[in-house]
């Protein structure tokens, strides 16, 4: 039975992550902490049998993927399907600023209405369709292989729900840290399985002061 194993990595930290500012499709790069996280992630994965690496085409994901690709001497396949959700009118604002500026729209966003299209952006259902299509394509292209996908928090939210078969509308009950590593697999292009979620052991020493 063909099986594809996925190592799903969230991109490293950006300044906007630290500010709780909504990025969406705005192309923000990694900050110093994020670059260190990306390097730590690549080092942690060394020794794994990785056949291919795919990434969102946004800079923060590409920069994270570049560190991992260099470790395995692989060429990154850029996939817009794994781009962050388009948050439309919320992009560039913090969550609090978005709530204040657009209370009605933010309410629908916060309630996780799957069909609510953020003005200028996407609905959860639209995001779900493109992310799932991207995963199925990678699985089809890489039977019995292990691949890395570097992506974003909103995409990881969708992936967790796909693998656990839980509704898009349910409140999130899992964490999605920057540069975290999650492992999933799919058998026979039908049955998804969660192996581990949101690993951060590799980040334990990143950014810590080693002086007494």
C-alpha cells in the first residue's frame, strides 16, 4: 500500500509574529530569531530520509525552507497552494486593531464560520480546498517517500483538521508554534494519520542567553 510521509514545518518567527500582526499574503521576511529557528530546524532534521521539499512561495516560508534544502542538497518546489490564508482587510493590522476596525467581520472570523469570506481575502473553506489539493498532489507525486512542506499557521490549522477529521468550525485545541515540526502520513491516498504535532524540542536553545 503506497504511503507518503510528510514533515510539515511552520516558518520561523517574523517581527510581525512577535507583534501579533496579521501577515496573510503580505511578504514579510524572518527576523534574527526566525533565521536561528530555521537553522535549528534544518540541523534537527539532518539524518532523515527526505526525498523532496516544498514550500509556500512567501518569503518567510522560503527562507525557512532554504536552510532545510541546503542540509539535504535539494531544490525547493514552490507551491502557492501552501501559501498562508489571505486575510484581506485584516492584513497589516494586529488582531486587536482588526477587531476594533471591523467588529462585524472580525466576529465572523473569530467564530470560524467556514463560508465567511474575509473582504478582500479567503474563507476557511476556500483555504481548505487549495491546501488539501496541494497535499494530495504531493502525495500522488511521492509514493513511499518522505517529503518536507514548509508553510504557515493557517495552513497547519487546516492540515490538523484534515488528519484528525474535525470540522473547520471547531475551536482550535492545538498549538502551532513558529518553526515547529509535525509529522503526518497518508496511505493509499485515502487514510491520513497523525504521528506527532508541533514538536519544538529543536528550538530549546535558540535565542537563549548561555552566559551565567
